[in-house]
C-alpha cells in the first residue's frame, strides 16, 4: 500500500494527480493512502483509528468540487481497487473501475450497465451518490438501484458484506448517501442488463433564441414518457462559433432498430422548425457517446445542478444565463424526464421532471473567481424553480447548505440516524463543516 505524508517526496504530485480537472484546490490531507486490496483498506482504517484521523474516501477523483480533498486527516484513495469479475448477470467491480472500462467489459459479453456520462467516472463515488448514467431514467432512474450488495470496511475497521438482508440500514445509505456514506467500499455487486444492439440518435442545432420553443417541446415529450429514449437539451458554444447555441439530442437505447427509428421520428414530428443537423436517426455506440463528452480533464471546472418540476421555465432561465457565461467552454445540460416516484429502500430520494446541470470550463487561473461566481449566480437565478439538487455534481463545498437539498426530508433524517449508529465517532465525517444530517 502506498503511503505518503504531507511534506514527503511525491506527496504533492500524488495530491494533484488525484484531482480529475486542472483546477487544484488548496486543501492538503495529512496522509494519502492508496490501498491495493481490501485487506489494505482495513489496515488503513485501523491506522486512522490509531492516529485518531478523520477519513475522506476518494475514487477516481472525478467530482467537480473535489469533496474528497480535505485539509488534514487521511485521504483514502481507492482508485487502485479496479478489478472486474463478470459472472452471468452479476458484475463485481472495485470502486476504482471507470465507466468506460466497465462498459467495455460488459459489452464484450452482451451486457451493459447505466454507467456515468464520462468514461473516466469511477464506480465508487458515482454509485454511492445515486448514479445518473446513460439511459438511467429508463433503467430504474438511478444506477444505485442495480447495486445488490457491497463489500465494505466499516468505521471500526471490520469488513462486512452489506445487502438488503445484512446491515440493511447501512445498505440503504450506500445507495445514494454520496459523501455522507460512513464506510469504505471495496467492491460493488451489480446487476447488469442486456446490451442494447440498436442505439441510435438524432442531433439538431438551433440558435440560442430558440431555447423557449425547444424547452416547451421537450418538456411535453418528457411528460409523455418514451421507453428507452433520452431527451437532452444542451447549451454550448461549438468550436469556432461566436456565441452559444441549443442542441437537441435524442437517443434511443434499445435493440429494435426499426421501432427506435419510428419512436424518434414520432417525437420529431412536431419539433420546432429551423434545426440544423441529422434529423434521420444515426447509429451510436457507448464508446462514441463517451468520445463526445462535453467536459475534459485539461480545463478548470466549476459546476452545479438542480432538480425541478418546471423544466421548460428552468431551461429558459439557464439559456438566458448562458448568454452571459464568461467562458466559451461553458455548457448547460437539461434532461427532460417523465414524472416518477423513487423506491423508498435507498437514500437516493431526490428527483424531478427535469435535471439541469451547468458547467463552467476555462483554462486561465486568473478567470477562476469570475467563472465560479457565474456558476453560483445561475443557482441563484434558478432558485424559484428548484426542487432539489444532485449530490454527485452539486457544489456543496462553496455552498454547503445545498447538501441537505440532495435528499428528501425523511432520508436526510434517516441518514443522521444511520451515521450515528455505524460511525458514532465520526471517522467518516461530512465533507463540509455544517453538512451533518
């Protein structure tokens, strides 16, 4: 197991390398430990107990605000636990396994899983926070509902396998608690799904002024509900373009090519006029979807999210904000969905008819303050239509009050009870000082 204390040779390189994006927050753990096995994780937790250090768990480090990077304490870097074992419909994966890796491994045996939208998103933080992945809405809403068991090391250093039948309250928390989960996961036991063989999409670009029409159209389609079809509206500035535009992306994830094309055609029948691009469905693959990711490691990034039941209005507000974004790399994403109630057997408890995310991306360090201020300002503009937030991609570091809004009131209270039971000494503290349920 690799162990680095602050000030030792290699520490700063490891600290910076563990941060996904090029913006490196000035927060310094006292120790960075990188286990290579479940036994190493046990050893690390027991060392934290001996030294009386709080633990912050890190997967691949893809979190936009680096919630795992904290001042002092132990950073437990689980990115080295990246094994994949597939047996029938079950996939057993380490927390360091990345979305692209899992997608490829499952695809080779005709299976799939609602992995993250970026290939470098690792299973650890993604699944613990719920997991909004490709076609997630039509695959049980969130990826965490396909987690059947987890191997963990608990706050007292003991190893256990938790499930609906064994430590069910901790299992409840593992499916959605995000950075509030009070144990270290060494393996996920996942239920995979049949691989869709006829993924196809439609992509149409419009001027930003069409945002209102597009939002109303997609909101209506989302409320109707289309099996295996994702409805996405993106605000972005294409390379070389002078200003942001709207891009409507409709993706069918299924194995009926003819039926998928018919569904996409029916949705497009009353699309606003003036769209440029492919109105005829074109074939897609998951590697191709990963290759089109709108975010990248080379840029400095700030992001936030909301859930809303007023998708069209929220989308229009975001479009107006995009026209004043300080960086041309900035993107806005709206996923229009049908109304759905979440299962009660998981901490993952916040959703709405539309999901919005806005991501400021820039390269100049001198532009940090301006871009972070823009991200926060958009959250303020959207406040009147905000229902809640998504714990994996919401800026709870600069705005810790948003952490509680990632859960229903009852789930927030129950999280406090579970944490009190399994981690009474606070070995796995919340990522922000006042973020305790």
